[in-house]
C-alpha cells in the first residue's frame, strides 16, 4: 500500500519518488486542500473504493495510508 500511495502522490505532484516517504506531510509536499482531495479521488478510482471523510483531512502520507487500511479492503493493484 505504501508504494502504491507514494506512486500516486509522485504522479499527481510531479515529485520524484525518492523525495516522498511515510513521514512526509502534505504541507512539505506543497499540497493544498484541493490537491489532497484530488489525491483521495485518484485513490478511490484506482482502488474502486469509497473514501471515508477522514481521508480528506489527513496531514501526512502515513495518516492517509492508515485511513485506507481502516477500510479493510482487499487490494489488487495493477
């Protein structure tokens, strides 16, 4: 899941993968609220899930991953 989320962040923000890790905050990555919403919607599309409201208010990569994992979904990433 970690690699999946980091890859999506990298693609959306055009940031090198090596510059993103679990402790990265969205503020450090220069994400505003709209960017976070776009990220969550991209994750919804790729995983075919319905995001929880709390996913839109996460502050870091790790928090977002934790919120996704709370959904207890079986993920098949292409």
